[in-house]
């Protein structure tokens, strides 16, 4: 059940990140990947700032979206520099 939970969180967070940071669509799989990486990055940032995890489903989505937005922003900055 844990793996399915991460897929659902990744999908929702990736979709929300795409709505906040519009751009060329990459598909459902890329949305899940951005959401999952965003959850990891957001969780790391929250723990760095001393905020605890375990806030439930909506907190997890919120943290994943924050991480996804930051990752998307950084990726676009790095990709724009190379172009």
C-alpha cells in the first residue's frame, strides 16, 4: 500500500505543480516523477527548517507541491542557461 500511496501523492503533486508552473506538458509519468522528487525535496527542506513531517495527506501534498515547484524552477533556470 505504501508504494501506491507514493504514486497517488506524486500524481497529485505533479499535477498541481503543472498548474502552478505552466509550461510544455510532459505527460502523466513525468508529473508523477516531478511530484515524487518534489516530495523528497520538500521533505528535506521542511526538516531543514525544523518543521516535522507526519501532518497527514494534505500536508504531504502541500510539501510535495512546494518541492515540485522549486525543482521545476531550478530545472528551467539550468535548462535555460544551456540553451
